C-alpha cells in the first residue's frame, strides 16, 4: 500500500456521513484531495464483480501516470490520450504538480470500467467514480479493469480549463 506522507486526509462527498463525522473531517485544515463519488454503482452485478475481482486481481496492474496540469500551470492533461484494453488491470496514477486545482472528470469512462479501488493517502474508496478533484500537489491511485470498448472523453470542468484545452480521450479496445 502506498502512503503519501502529505496526503493523509480526504473528503468524500455524496456519501451519507453522519454530520459530526463530516465536521471532524472538514476541521482538518490540510485537506488536499477531494473525491467526488457517484452513488450510481457500476452496471456490473455483485456476482459479476466478484468474478471479476477473482480473475482480474491475479494479473499485475499496468501502471500509467497522468498529470493534471504541470509545474508551468499549463491547462492540459499529460498525456491526454490513453489506450487501454478490455480485461486488463490498470493502475492509474494521477498527480497534480501545478499550483491550481484540477478535476479528472470522465463520466462515461467510469461506466465502462470496473473500479477495484481508488486510493488517496490512507483511504481506499470502492465503487464507481466519475470525477476526482486533485488539489495542488495531490496524488491518487485508481485501480480498475476496462469492461466496455469505446472512446471516452476526459476533461477538467473548472471554468476556463476545458476551454483552454484541458481535455483528453480514453480509448478502450477489445
Ligand atoms: Cu483544471
């Protein structure tokens, strides 16, 4: 398990936390990564997911790093095109080396994959994830297996960022 020493707290939105738990989390002043989770869990049934995890967890994950912005604060994903294969296990390392907040938003892509986990600091999140928010200096690791071929759009929806070219494409092939 990778633990980034400067990433020890995250906030999960859209999950029903008791209010007090929320307040405790929000009081931490070094929250640097927010994961926005959707509660629409993936189309795969629990039985499918169990099978998938049994079969797919055995294969080593292919590591891919995508940088959200860069140290020159250019508004782009690097790389901005990913090619993935159905049935392979991937470990997507997301980093934000810029001084700006960015999102990794890939709504349809999230419906075409099975997410094993998203890990940020000491917290692991399970379930379908459509959008990740990375504050400056944040890192997150997304482990998944593509299930459906297709070409999926990627963008950072922060006002002005998509328009400036902070977009990308994720191609899943059979
Ligand atoms: Cu951005």
